C-alpha cells in the first residue's frame, strides 16, 4: 500500500514563483468568493507551483515502484485533507474546503478510467486497508470499507447508500475568547449542502483582533483585510445559523437559500436528516451536550497564542510605547 497526500500545499509559498516560472496571471481561475485582482491571480500561480511540485514527487514515487517491479502489486491512494489554503477554503465548511481530490490505483484489481460519484470519507480508508489485508476492523472504526466499490467495474453512483456525507468542525485554531471553537455540522447530498453554524455570534475564522488565525497568512488574505467589503465579509464575516446551497448550480456556495421560502421544505428535510445521522453517531452537538467541546484544553505546543495571551501581549506592547 502507498498512501500519499499533498495536503493542498501548505503556505508559505515563494512569492511570484509562478511568474518567474513563466506562468501567466491571465490563466489563473479566480473563484467567485475572491476578488479578481492581480494579487490574487499571482497568489494562485504560486499555489499551482507548489501543487505541481507535489505531483512531481508523487510521479517519482510511482516510477520507483515500477522500477522495483511492485507497481501493480501496490494499492496507491492519492488524496488531501483540505482544500487550498486561501480565505473561505481551508478550515471552512464550504465545497472547496472539503471536496477533496482522490485517485486510487491498484493494478489489475481496479478497472482504470472510472469516475465514481459515491460519497466517501477519509475514515473509510482504514477499514478498507484492513479488509484488503484480511484483517478484521475493530468496532471503534466508524468508516465503511471501500473494497467492494474498488472492485466494482461501474462508474457513477456505485453503492446506493453512499448518497450523503457528514461534515463537521469544532475547534480548528486559536484566536477567540476562552479559546472557543466554531462548531459547525453539515450534510452534503448530490444536489445540496446544508450547514448548521451552532454559534453564529462567533467569528468563523477566529477574531479579527487576533489576526483571523483560522486562515493561512498570505497575499490574498492581506488584500482582503486591507480592502474590507464584500470579499472580506464572505471569508471572515459572521454567518447565519443556517446555510443552504444548491451545489449543482452553485458550487462556490455564494447564494444562501436557507431563508428562501421556495427551499423551506428542502431546508427542513436536510436539517432532520443531518440531526438523525449525527444522533446515530452519538455526536454531542446533536444530543444537547455540545458545550463540552468548549471545555477541552489544547495539548502540546502551539505556534499561535490564545486569545487571552494575545490581549496581554498587546497590552504590554501598548504600555511599552507609552513609557
């Protein structure tokens, strides 16, 4: 088995490396939630350079397997754990943040050229690997093996019950009072994304005064903070309790339909389905005990400072200037 993840090319990038490599900013595809600005286009080119470097390393690994005569005997999985590290993507519950790349190869065991539409989760990998190794998965594993899906010769929807996916977040970074998180649960179906923001009074990407720490620093983020306005609000502004997006024609999640009377039935049905799935998995948020998450302390060293530490540092800095 060979499992590789490019992690969507963590920052920091070498600024303007894309330009120096001969890439054209006009070729960059700017998503609708970011301003169509030269700064953003050049940032996207730099990101492309990092992704291409990762792809190159992956290709070298495959070549090494082939040279060793092990390529067709190896299950190869290439994926990521989040979308690109740009505002409104990484760490956020929108399509570009959690709809991840996935390619799987296993010699003659998998029919090549198939595109499968089933919803899967990274938690499905572990029981898959164990089943293929003829090892029983422990009951603590909540994922579902992909073995039958891999061996199928079908494209499109292969397993009928893989028609929805749960997405969730509690605490992704420091930077809110009491080091609170931003609890979210969502359900994605073939047509819709329904999102429940449990604490809409909190800042989704951490507080502005602590530097919006749940978004990687970079030229695009700096531009949004300087400009403020529409694109800043899309990435960093507070969000309503419920969001509903028709992914089939709004993959960038720009038109919230949650308060549209025409979609009230869809909203209610997805809310009920979301809660039923969460309760089946014993999620504290769906069982009325979600406040427990805010009592957990971070373990280990963190590069960032907590909210209280940041305010104290700011106070001491101000006092030093006054002296």
